[in-house]
């Protein structure tokens, strides 16, 4: 299975920023762990702080990949454009958040992209990405 992971704004700072919320590990290090844990997957990783670049990546992979895992960061709560991009592609998409967004500020409780995703993982730390991969793995069996 060919899976694209897309991380949005400020997630390039994982391991450095707000470690009490996001932990001490960089996403690049965690991505290497994911590749070892899921050797049968063809995993790809992309991160951007720019909304349009995230949309371009969704368009690029949204008709040829088997799955997308997206953590749109703050764009989750503000981007109608990312909502529309996910809605316009064929590849099933899972929304992931490292922190439990419902235990944080109220403005984080509303996601504009959830309705276009097949599901959401929130609050499981970076393990949420692995849980999303497990979902895709189980769906492939069915």
C-alpha cells in the first residue's frame, strides 16, 4: 500500500516545541520507526507550513495513492480550502492530531476537515499515525 503522510504548520518543530504537549521526538525520527514497523507499506512523508502547498500535495497524490494521513495542524480549524481539496480527491484520508484537541482551547474543538475524512485519531501522541496505518492495513485485508 502506498500511503502519504502530510503534516501541516509548525509540525516541523516536533521534538523542539511545546514538548509537554507534543513530546521530544522529531517527526522524521518517528517516521523512520513507522517505516520499520510497517515494512509492507510504501510510506511517503511531506510537511509544509503553507496551505497551498498542502493542497497541491493532496491533489498530487489524491488519485494514485491508497491512503492519506493528514495532520493539518492549525489549518484543521481554519481551512475551507483543505476541506475542499480532501473532498475533491478519491484517496481515503484519515485526520490525525497528536494532542487531544478536545482537552485544549475551545477553538481547537472544531475541525473543518473531519467531514471529508474517513475518520480521526486525536490524543494518542504520534502513535495516532500508527493507528491510522493499522486501519489501512486492516481495510486492505477486507
